[in-house]
C-alpha cells in the first residue's frame, strides 16, 4: 500500500460521538477514513489493518462488522 506523508481523513462526529459504537469500531473507522482517497474509497487488507491497529484479525472482524451494522452506508 502506498503511504502518503501527512495524509489525513475526515471523521464524522455522528460516528465518533455515538455512545453505541465501541472504541474499537471508532478506531477502525478513523483508520479507514485516514486511508481513503478523494473518492472516499480504500482497500487495505484485513491483515494490514489488524497489524497497523495492533489487534488480531478476529478482533478486527468483530468490530468492523459491528461498525457496519451500526452506521448507514
């Protein structure tokens, strides 16, 4: 995956301020937002995400699925 120095992403308050969304899901959301390009798309592998977030793939899957069930895409 290509890295950009100083890259950033937009994280919406609706997600970050929602008490129903666990902190692990918010971290995954912020990670994906920071990786997204101008078209709001990104494709990091689950293994890369887990490695860079310092969690296991099983835990990543659990909180990613929870995030997807709680936000409306």
